[in-house]
């Protein structure tokens, strides 16, 4: 994979961690507009969810994020 910022080949694969209450241990992307509940927490029930896959450029540290797998 090639970095879209500097063109370096060979991005390092990693992940975006989510350690909040009820977290699954990795970041997720939700389809739809952000709606907040009474306490300001994002409403996610019923929205499509995708695991975020992250790749870091070893040359410029740019991150490339992909919603790669449906959760």
C-alpha cells in the first residue's frame, strides 16, 4: 500500500483503540448523522457499524483509515 501524502510504499498496519465504557477494544465507524442523547452520548443503536483498520506511513507518519469489516 502506498501513502497518499508522500508516496512511501509499505504502510504499517495497526488499529484505532476504543477503551470507553462498553468498548470492544477497537474503533468503529457508524453510518449516518451524529445524534446525541440526553446525556450527550452518541446514539448508535440500529446504525451500520464497521471496524476501523489503520495504516501508518513510516516516512511521514500519515494515517490512512479504512472501514474494512462490518461489525
